C-alpha cells in the first residue's frame, strides 16, 4: 500500500469514527428527550388523545401515505430509465414499494432495500451491479427532494421556521438560499453531459437534466405527502402552517437517518416533540404513534404479505409448468 493509499485509509477510518460518534450523540440526546417526555406523561390523556383522532383524519392520513408510496415507485422507474433497462411497471411497483417499506422500518437501506430489490429484479434479468446502481439513484432522488423542500421552506418562511429549529430568521434565509444555490449548481452540472461518479466503489452515471427534474418532482411529492400524512392527524391548535411543518418533518427525518436507528425511531419523535408546538405532549405523541403505525408498520406488513404472495405465485407457476411438461420416455 502506497503512502497516499495509507493516508486515504486513515482519513476514511477517522471519518467513520466521527460519523459513529455523531450518531451516538443523536441517539443519546433522543433517548434523553423521549425519556423526559414519557416520564411526565399522563397515560389517561394519551389514551384520550388517541381516541379523539377522528376517522376522517385517519382516512386522510392513509390516503396521503398511499400517494407517498406511489411517488416512491417513481424513484425506481426513473432509476431504471437512467440504467436503460425496461421493466414492467407492476414489477417496478412491487420492487419499489416492498424495498422502501421494509428499509423504512428495518433501517440500513443500502442493505435491506438492495436485498429486496435484487430478489425482485434479478428475476427479470437485472444484475447485482444494476440493482446496486438502482438503489443509489433512488436514494439520490430522496435526498434531492429533501434538499429542495427544506430549502424552499427556509426561503419562503425563514421567520416562521425559527420556532422549529431555534435559529434566527436571517440564518434560515441564508441556509435556504445556499441549499437552492447548490441545487441550481447541481442542475447546471448534470445538464452539461453525462457525469460519472464513484459511490461505495460503484462507478455510476448520474441522471441528466430531464431525469433530475423528474427526481426533484417525485421527491417533493413523496415528502409532502408523507409530511401531510402526519400533518392531518396532528392535534388542533399546533399553530404551524404546512410549509413550516414540512421543514420540521424533513429535519426530523434527517436526524432519524443520522441516528441509524430503524425508521429513525426515537430521533424522529424526539425532534417532532421539540419542534412542533401542541396543546400537550400527550396529544402530539398520540399523533406520532398513529403516524408510525400508518406510514411504517402498515406498509411493512403489506410488503411482507406481497413478497410472500409473489413467491407463492411464482412457485405455483413453476410447479404447474413442471407438471404439464410432457414426460420423456
């Protein structure tokens, strides 16, 4: 190993340790915040808050959750188009929905989502390298959507978001402008031609301008629908408009991802408890619990059922084909 390689290896290990330490700090802080909140809860008020959620709110949350997952199927469709692979939409929808629903709940998306996608897409001829590229491009769509949502929110309502992140309005404005500026630079960069990058040892061609714009649209639709699923079941009187709430939602998602906990559990709830004003902690926690069930647990169970049904159908077809094949003398 050359001295330059040794230096890169030391730097990689140092960054890995720094990232692990940062994740642990977020995890400890989240446990502390949740512990203090839970210790002061009135469980009778929590049950009352759950019971007070109307069926109309739950139906609206379920509908927005469905819209979010439909938009997520577009992540895979865009990635497949970039990879110049033609796959039937029913296969794309199955691979996308099940991979996202399972990775959202179990965490470690590069492993869990990649494994589920390979299980589905390998049957239509995709190699492991193609599936890995697909997973990375789909993840890029998610990050582009998050950057655009929080950037626009901070530019449009910098003072209102002060109640969410406790930063001054002018700081929020600068951060928002910086994010949008970085987005414009990225769009200009990919529009100049095909760009190849290396991600986790994988050489990848990034989408061009038209597909990147599609990624941005899908990411915004997905995140706004996901945030809306929680917004509609929040207790009345929280005082946040939808744009400010989207910024709080994205911030909670970012901290949840950084904590490396499955589904961001703990860090997401702790952030929302601090960022969203509510009549009581019990009322807000009831909404967060319902959202966790509607957006994470429900799709996770459905994804497992779909994978099981798909495997059963494929095995039954194979069995029928084997039984109907003529016997050789």
